[in-house]
C-alpha cells in the first residue's frame, strides 16, 4: 500500500526531477522535492489504511455472545460459533447474531433502523409470508444479524451466518465497491501528464537549438535540465495538501470531520445530495403531531375539555414506558411519544397511577392489535386532574390499531356527551391522517362497577367508548428544511433515499422542500428493481424521493446519477448506507447516531448529525477549490514565464539568461511561500449563489490556461527586454537584473490574482496578512542575494546601483497593473 503511493505519474516525474537536481549539483532542491514526495506518500497511505477499516467495523458490530438451544439445553456461546440450524433464544436488549426464521414469538419487536432505515421497531410474527418478492423491511417472520431486540422474546432457527447474512452481503459490497477518484485527483493527474509531455518537448527543442548554434554541449544540457526543474511546480502537491488540511481543520470547528482530505474539494463539485431520512433529515424520535376528537376537531394544546383530559389520562396510564435514573424515558418509541404528550399536558404517569392504580391488564397481542389496562379510581383521583365525573370507581383504557378499537366501540365521546359511534367517519379521519404520513392509534375507555375478574379480551374489550385518534411521526429537523433551501440556492438537488414507507417519505420530503409538487412521484424499491438500468438513467434526474429501498438499490441510484455526469454526495447513518457512502463522490455519515460501519466508509462525518452542516461544508469546499485554482494559476504562470524566458532567449540570439542556481532559487522562494499563502484567501463574493462546477470542468477553465500563457509571455518579454537593453548599454550586472526582474514580476503577479475579478484595492491590500508576509519575505531574501556580500558568489550575483534597482522595480511592477486591467475588463463583461 505504501509503495503504491509512489506510482502516481506526477510523483514519478517529481522523483526524476529530484535525481536530476542532485546530479547537477543542487542537493538542496533534491532534498526539498524528496521530502515533499515522502510527505504526500505518508498522507496517502494513512487515508487508504483508514478506508480499509470499514470492513473491520462490520465485524465489531457482531454480537459477542448469544444463547442457543442445543440438545434441549440453553447454553451461552460466542456468536461466531453459531451455525445454520441452531435454535437461538432472543430477548430484549440482545443483538441478533445471525439471520433467522422465527419459530416462536411473544410480543417480539426488533429495531431494524440500522439495516432498513425504519425508525419504529418492527413487530415480528411466525406466520408464513406467501409473496416471494418482499422488501427486507416487510419480512416480519425474519430477524437479521446486527439488529437489536427492543421488546418481548422469541426463538429462531439460524438460516445464514457470517458473509451469507444481509449484514454480510453489505460487507461484501464494501469490499467489491471500488472508490472513485475525486475531481481534484483526476485534474491534477491529467495536468501532471500534459505538463510533463510539454516539458520534455521544450527541453529537447532548447537542447537541439543550442547545439545548432554551437553552444557547449554540457552547458546546454544543464540549461535543459534547469528548464525541466523550473517547469515542474514542485510545491503543487504540498500546497494542495496543506490547503485541504487547513480547510479540514476549520471544518471540524463547524462540526464536519473530514476523513479524506480530497473530499473537502469534492463538496464544491456536488450536484446531488442523496440523503437517508431517518435520523438525518428527521429527528429519529417519534412525536405526536395530531390528536382528533369528535366535536373538537384537531388537537388544541390549550384544550381544557373533559374529553381531552380523559384521553390524556388514557395515554398516560395505558403505557409501559420506564424512566431511568437520569430522567430519560425508556421503551418503545411509540409508547415514549404517547407518554411525552401526556406529561406535557400535565398528566405525569407516576402521580396519576397513585390516584388511579393499575389493577389489571390485557397485554398487547398482534392478532387483536390492541392492549387494555384497568384502573381503580381513588376518591380524589378525578378532581386532582380535573377529569369529568364518572359513574363508577373503575375504568379501563384500550389503545391500539384504529380498525381494532373502532370495532369494539359502541359509543363515542363528544362535548355533549356520549353518542353512538359512526365508524365510517372515524375511519375516514384515520385514513386522512395516515395519508399525511402519520402513524395512527386509537384510544377508548369503559367504565366498570368493579374490576372485572374475567380478563378474557372479548369480554374486557367490548362496549367501549371511543375517545379519539392520535397521529405520530418522526418529525423533520428544522435545520434540514433550511439546509434543503440553501442547497437549492447553490444549485444542488437534494434527494431522499429511505427504507421507510412511501407515504411517510412523501410527507417528510414535502415538508422539508425536497418534493415541491406531485409530479415528482415517489419511487419504491420494487419499482426500481424492475427498471432496467438504461430506462432508469433516463428518469433518475427527475426523481426526488425513493422509498423501501435495499442497500444495493442505493448503489444503483448513485451509479445512475454518476453515469449521467453528476457528482453525488450520499448522507446516511446505518449499516445499509455504507456501500453507497463509499461509492458516492463524497459519503457523509452521522457522528452521533451513525454506525461505525457508516463512519468508516464515509469521506466526511457530521459531528452534530445536522444536515445543515453540509451547507457550511459546501461553502468551505467551494472556497478551497477557488484558492487551489488561484495557486495553480500562479504556479503555472510563473513557471510559464521561466520556460518562455529560457526557451526564447537563444532563439532571438541572446545568451542563456539564467544559471541553474537562479532557477532553483526562484522556484523555492516565489513558488512555495506565496502559493501557500494563497490558500488562506477568503471566499469570493456570491460563492453560494453560483451553480456547482461542472463535474468535467477542466482545471484550465475560465481562462486559466490562456492567462498562464499570455502573462508568462509578458513576463518573458519584460525579462528579455531588460536583458537585451542592459547588454546593449554595457551594464555588467545584466544577469543579476534579469534574475531580480523575473523574481519580482512573480511577486507582483501573486498580489494581482488574489481574486478572479475583484480589484486588490477593493479587497484590501492587507486583507490576507499571510500573503503580505510571504511577499515581503521573498522580496527581502531576493535583496539579500544581491546586497549581502558572502551570498554573491553563491548566487553568482553583483550589487545593483540605484538606477539599476529602480529600473528593475518599475519593470517588475508592470505585471501587477496589466493583470488588474484584465480583471477590470472581466468585471465590465459581467455587467453587460
């Protein structure tokens, strides 16, 4: 893995340049290049090593031990020793060790959110499912490895272990799914190849032309080698890495942890964000959204009606949640939601049960689809909570599925009292609430003269008085709604991909702004499975919501978008998201609710699980890419100036203008420090009002390549003009003047390109203090090579007179003013 870091084409060219530098007697430059190569190799190695840990995280998720029934005797064994055919005993709080067909259940509920995205625990059964084409989330007679038992108990026979399980299939996909390169890696690789080919061609021409003119062979070889060293921007890989690292460090403070540095830049290219619903766009916490009572309509928080208070008492008492030492409510998410809404309205169960203690119950049963609790009313019980007077001293509350409770009710409570129930009306309201994406439960009551002795369900749960309907939902995050709007402003299309129900997905998507009209229909996993890839690719850019999808289908979505030339970010927190996170151009996992597997497969982790953090990351990514373009423009232009100077001088009859030491010094002084300082530039105006860069956009787009050529030619023209003038007028210091002019023109150029269009004077000369420091440092060091006596023989320079220095400074400043004029012309064109 470490050796692979040195196989990149640009790295090979850098190594060759280092060897050549050492060969011509410049070990300092050779050492600098080799240090840069080794540093980049170490960073690349660490990133790749971390990526390989994704599969290891899957192994850590496996249950360490489990209870199996062998020879009729329960025994605790390591989960890795479970084999197909074993009968495993399941109980609340345990992690399922293998994929199993259930053979016995007792109110068994399983949290499958990490595998399917379903936020509510799934109630299991043993009945045979006849349909052969059933999504993972609907296979209710199966339990899967890595999921968690939240309630009840059961037994299952193992049908798959290890890599044959659903969790194992995800691990297989992680191993087989190759990781695509980021736009920056692709562009730099292409840039390096083109640059190296051009360098070799130009060096050959310079060498041949020199020999034809009768120059010394060794001198021309050194000139050609110097030209090669000058043309290779040695600092580029280091500056790119440092720029990304600085951006990553800043993003950690904004709750975005970057796991792979190039992902910082990828954010600026993203055109699609494919987001899981549960826990990412929603709060992963069931909440009561609506309560309906006949005659009172929708729930009013300020309602003081007696019927509403009876309903609240029923929700509080008919509840099996618990509260831990820290005050956290523990239990089934649905029960927790009902407990919380009752407590918010003043009906705390602990106090209420002292006045209305539970004296009997009929537990929930999946066939009846309801549960009942029976309570004795103490004398002061009703008055304390403002409950209406009842005719008896015992009351039962029944809650469950709407159809089950409605069938068992004879009357319904209204503000005027009890009236015969109109079942069709209640069912219509329930259907409307379900169509709004709510999970709907019904609550009813019955009065008793004394606690019933016979607790048969058919006796206890009959003749009920219907109280109302309760609609719950895992609500969307407020920040997610704002983030989706900002994404759209920035030209990024958000897409929801979830394992949840299509109706719920549609409602959430509409509420947060992903789905703006019904023409963008919800596509289900089944529909997606039947679509051929070619047909799906024609539709993929028009689909905004996917529901009931499997992990491999998420991959299909990401691949289809990438095949259409889109750059895809995938957010998620579950095991099921990991393959798509790895395949996506940038995978974004959740730091709090995210599984280890998702984190290891991702490029970026949201430490606060806040979808809105992505928007800040996109802004930072765009700024970083802008700055990378600036220092590529700077390095390419300055090296272009050096190439043109050395290439054109012999062609127009001038002696070789610079010595190898001059070229190496200019590279070290003007390339490294100013280029690094450019990475500290602030963001351009309107950075989040422009569309994402086209994924295939060249690094030379928007005139960068043309700028590098013509400004490089202008630099060479100024330098060669000074050379020709000083030789003709008999100045003995002409080479020092040429050396200084070439150095200072590059410093003037870096000040002018701090913005693509904005003038330096409007930005503020001192707005990037790091660049000012770099330019002043480089200028001071250049003056030191001229005016410090012991450096003169090292750099082959002589002190310049005042007139020579003034000519040098004036001619060097021309580049700055010419580039400022270029930006003024750009601004004028933008206004037209």
